[in-house]
C-alpha cells in the first residue's frame, strides 16, 4: 500500500526567507512595524533551529537604511534588501530611492501593506489602529518614479518567483531599485513545501551590458583618427574601477581632452594630463569630434553655444535615458553597453588603424594638455 506524500506546511514568510537566501541577499536593513510580524516570527524560529538567514540591521530611519544598502551595493556590486513599514516607511525611503535610481544602484525595497481583512477572516487580519490609517489608495505611487519595477505579492505560492523577478530586474543593466509590497495576510499563509518552487539564477538571472557592434566601433575609430580636437565628457564611467586606467590609456593614445561633469565616480586620475577639469563648455564649443561616455547631463544647453559642426558618439549603459522625460543632447552614434568593454574595443581598433602621423598629432595634443594641466594646478 502506498503511503500518502508527507505534507510539510510553512508560512509564506518562511519561504520568503528561503527565497532571499537563494538570491544571495546577505543583509536586510530594517525599520520594522506590525506588518512584518510573520517575518519576525519566521526569523525567530529559524534562529532557534540554527538556520541562517539574511542578517538584519536595524536602522533608525528609512533614509539611513536605503543608503546603507546603497553603500554595500557600490562596494560589492550586489544589491541588498531594505525592509520598511507600510506607506510611512515607503514615504521616508522615497528620497533615498531618488538618489539610487539616478545613480543606477540596485536595492530591493520591501514594505508591508496594511492587512486587507477587518474581522479576523484570515491570519494576519487587522488588529490595531494603524492598520486603518496606514492604508493609502496607491502605496506604490510614493516611489513609482524611482523604481524599475513594483509588485504586490499576491500569494505565498509565488514568493520565490516574485523575489527572483525583483532581483533579476534590479541587477540587470542599467541597475536600479525595485519595490515589493507584502500584505500581512499573504505572509501569514501556510503552504506545503511542494507548492513553492525555486527559481535559480542560472535559468532566471540578470542581463549584463556588453560590447558594441564592430562596425560601429570602426566608424567611431575613423572619426577619432581624423579628429583635430577631440573631447570626452563623462560622469560615471568609473562606476567600474577597471575603466579608470583604461580611459586614461585611451585618452593618452588618441590625445583626447576629458572632462568630468557633475561626476558620480572618479573616472580619470586627476593628475593625468588628459584630465581637463569639470566644465567642458569652452572645449565643446570648438570640438570637431566628441564622446559622451556614461553621462546623464554633459553640460547645460542654455549656457552652451550650439556647435553643429561637431560629431558626437554616445557610449552609455543607458544611452537613451529612459528615465528622463526630456533629454536633448546630440548623438550621431549611440552605443548602449558596458563602457569598459566598449572603450577597450575602441582602443584596440585605434591601435590597429593608427598611422605614424596620427600618433604624432595625438602626442602633440597630450603635450599641450600637459601644459594646460600644469597651469591650472599653479592657479
């Protein structure tokens, strides 16, 4: 006689902690509330059983929590979790999310939602005053302009699938914050382990920016080979530390004047002769060939005379600026991808095509940039 399959019931909160482990989330930066009771209970049970879950870091304010997660992501490249309290915590996190969204830093913001049952119909039903006053009509609207994705967990059956979807989107280029809302009744549901699937990164993982088409690289290389006064403007090319030395090598080889306008990262050593400062206006006005590399705002158009003769290429992890309603900067050639990879492609193409005449002219430009660099240092 066949034995019936063994049923192992756990709460959605239990599977949620499992899902966070499967994502590799190491830290939860938290400002907790009554909406998190099932998660706190699951954490306590796990600890009593000697099971490891993401470490909780209690933060006095949601702004602190989100920025701590941001710092960890900047240092490691791995987005972490932030757990906040319903609409109030979400509102407190909004300004930090603005920073992360514009800086393309991954973080998984999670907030509870006030229970939707009033009379004890389900585990997790409303049992306190704040469950009534902390339920807006559209909680996600508080952060919608500053997230790549938002979702309300409808059932524990898809807890791990929703977490994987959130993680894949936040870690895919261009990276950024995502927002997941967790109703208390959903967290308190019980499900058999066989009902809750895992979604491994090998099959459901993020997408990384890559290289540019070789024909496009060749077209840009030919423009630089013919340029008399090339200029490059960046803001966050240095988000990958390996790009810093590469950009300096490219600038030296091709004699390119480089500016950091409103920099988010150090993109070029400031003692490099090719580093021309932070205000590109004068050079942009007379350049014949320009490159925008990982930059959101290369200059202020109102303050810049138009230079219709300049030819521009744009290399960026977000070349079309999807999050900007208006973005009016010139680009004859756009390449969306990993700037470190694309700059390496470009340097290789230039080396393969460089003539002695080009090398001499580029060296002469670098010597002139060195003189200008020394003069700025003296002043």
